[in-house]
């Protein structure tokens, strides 16, 4: 392969006074073949040009998760990313992970992330729901989430964590699903009740970025959807998230169209909706208040038939959609 010159534009973050970090961008030139990893080139820079550059790495094999950084706008594992795949006109921008406190240069403080993982009790608990036997198919559900290496790529890209730092986050929720779906776990319902609370599984905005960036194809959002389904199945529906989902279900089944006028009230309740009066007035000023009268959309009969079919033969959300479709 041809050797090329790449410019690495690296965000340098210097620890300042307590809680403050001063940043600037610094350019480095490196010669490399396109299939060289970003991690190798960061080491080249540190070894040959600037020993003060700080970043984390350990296994070099996409196993430990410690080299996750922002590369050309997306959080990726530096040891798994080839420079030729991410350079734009020879330029590669490198920054630390997002949504997390920075310690120095590309090294972040991972403690808030792991505090959330610890909060979901990442271990099996004794209890009344523990199954005596573990079948191989029961374990299929657990398998895909056990691939998680806790690199926090999903957490870094999570748009909900950005606006609500209290949100549990995709990695911890995927880990929670790993225990909820483990037949040996004895307190599944208790876990689901806990996860149904504010800032838990219903806070996910389903932006899918966690699925896109996960280097191990864990698909945290899929795990979150399964947690929600299980939570509702256990009757944990008295919160804005499940009420919102049920309102969608009701409207589409009845008219084929969402009644956005009543949606907020059904989701937040009367008092919750009253708190949003300011937003409603703003929408009204812009002529964006939806009609309170639902109208039936073309093809609603077909939609109803799909619903009836699903009620007769429910799609098992525990399996992939392509493996289980309505008749
Ligand atoms: S160095 Fe371990 S995942 Fe990259």
C-alpha cells in the first residue's frame, strides 16, 4: 500500500484549576499506510514527536475498551480504526470521549460512567425468580450483551446523556438487561421496577447512535426496548414513558394516526400537561397546534388487520424482527 502523509489534529486538554480544563488543537504530521491503526499513529506521535501527549491504551486488540476516543466526529476504538477509513483529505481530528469529564488530553475520568454501571447491581442475585435449570436457548438472550467491553463509546455518543447526565445510559442498561434475562437471576421483577423509575430505561430517546458506534455489536438500544417490554409486561406502566407508548399503540390501532393534541395529556397527565402550557402557547403562535379531532387515514383497515394478526400471533420482541414476523 502507498504511504501517505496524514495530519492529526489533536485536542490537547490541560488540567487547569479544580474542575477546569483548558483546550487547544495541535497538529502533527505522520507518514502511514491507510490500514495503519489510529492507536499505532498516536504512539508514533508520542514516541517521536511529543512525549507529553496523553491517551489510554492496553490490549491493542479491541478487547479492553480503554482506547475509545472521538475520531473524526465519532467515538471509536483507536486500535480498531484504520486511518484511511476516517481521514478526510488527509486530516484526522482526534478528541476525548464526549459526555465525560476530561482529565488530560484524551484521557477522561471514567468514574461517573462506572458509577452508573455499579448502580444497576452488575451481578446475579439470589431470589424467588431464579430458575433451577439453564437451557441453551434461554442463554441466547444473554449472549449478545455479554460482548460489551465497557469502552463507553455508546455513552459518549448518547444524545440523552448529553441533555440529562442523570440518565443511566446505554451501557449500564444493556448490562442490566444481561441480568434481567439471565435465568439464574433471582430478582428480575425488582430490577425492572427499579429501571422503570425516572432517568432509567424510559429516558432513552431511541436515536440509535449507541447501536451505530458500538464496536462489539451489542446494540444497547435493542436491549433497552426489550427491558421496556418486560417492564410493561410486569405491569410497570404508571410513568410517562409507558403511558406514551400505550397512547401510540391506541391511536395507531384506532385511527392510523397519532392524536398529538391529546398525546401530551395522556403521557404526562393533566398537571404534567399544564406545566407545558408555555410550549403549547409557543406552538400556537407558530400555527403548529395539532387538530384535536382525529381523522382516519387511508389504509387504516389494513393497519387494524396487522394489529389483529399481531394479537393472534405476537411478534416475540426477544428475537430479531426478521426471525419473527406477523403472519
Ligand atoms: S487498546 Fe484495548 S480496546 Fe483498544
